[in-house]
C-alpha cells in the first residue's frame, strides 16, 4: 500500500450552481446551493485514500462551526488527522464556487490555512520519513511549502509540488521537488516566463521533472528528452472542481508503477471526477479507474 503525506489546505466549499456566470454587477438567480468539504490539500488526501493509499494530512482548521465537520469528513474517508491543527480565534478556510456549464469560478478565503506554519510540518517529520511520497500545494504560506520541500528532501522522500495557485518560486525550491504538476498558466508564472511561450518549451526550462495538465486534452510529462503526451478521456463534464486535485492524488498513488502509467491513470481518474457535482463527488475508486482504462485505450 502506498503511504502518502499531504501538506496543504482544508476548506469548506460553498457551491452555487447556475445556468451561466453573472456579469460584473449583475445579480443572477442560481439553481442549487450546497456546502461540500474541499481545499486542495483535503481534496488530494481524500482522492488518494479512495484510490487505496494510506494517507496522513498535515493542515489546519479554525475554531468555527466548520472545523469539526472538516476533520470528521477526512477521518471518515480514512485520512489520518492527527496532524490537523486547530487554530484559536480563526475561521476555517472557505471557497465560494460558482458552477456553470461544467466550468467553475472560485474565490478562496484562506482562514486557518494561512496559519499553517513550518513547525506544524516539522512535528510530522516522522510520518514524512516513512512515506512513499509527499504532496504539497500552495494554498498555504510559502515558508511552509519550503519547509515541506526541505524536510522531505532531507529524508530522501520524493515531493510532488502542485504549484497552485501559482507564484514565482526560487529555482532552488524546484530543485528540491521530485515532480511539479502545473497547468500551462501556472508553469509560466512559476518560471517568470511569458505565458504565450509554447508549453513544451517551458517544460524544458524546469530544473526538475514536470507533469503538465491540459484539462480534457490530457497531460504532458517530461523527465529527460522531449515531452510526451498522454491523451485525455472523453467524459460528459458536470463539474470540473477538484479534477486537478484528483489528478495529483492519482499520480502520487500510482507513481510506483512508472511515470507513463501514473500519468495515464491520473488522467483517467481526473476524467471520472468531473462526472459528478462537487470537488469530491466524483473522486473515483480503483475499480472505476481500471474500468475506464479497459474501455478507452488512449
């Protein structure tokens, strides 16, 4: 069984479904509202657990009404929450999400996620040392991202850095990552490059291997030589929220099978995730991934 440590955000997602996105200044009647558990870190932890990994979460929640529910939901999914800290006098993270036509617009309020410190990661060092890989994203303070990279690197544990939301990072940090998993926009920001530059050219400029997601088109990946393409899987999209998190989780879970297989299975898992509403609603189990792979030979 793959053992993963996920360091990242935990949010309550407040989701509104509408026929279209409102124009600036416009009031629009929605069709449906629901609150679902989210955050890039929490989502990746749940997706990995559903795919059969042993997962421990390093994160933070506030002392508000959402906190207990967020922790309980992670635990119910089989995620270890012993290193999820409760931050006093602070709200838990929230994401306000509007879904229309299978696409989404998101506004995130970090809350307790902004109070996740390097010391929290250091306290989980024993878990990191025994993990097969560490997943970390950037909805937490940058110094905590750096601490995760350095602690895992010192323990010789590979780190998968999902640079979202993207910021320009020191090249030294990227050297510490085993893989980075941006989309094209995020990769350009990460490198301080012109966003109009061809993404394959950008992939050659990263100081570590890169797996670049392209939505319905699938993904491109490169360790050495020229980037290789993995086609996407055709599915009817209901809600794309969480597809990237599912991709990252699946990539980490299946990485021991080799890079091309891990990317293919990650694309399949991400495709399945868009078929249901909510960031975690469509996150698949292993049998669903294998069934899709058997049906679509791409």
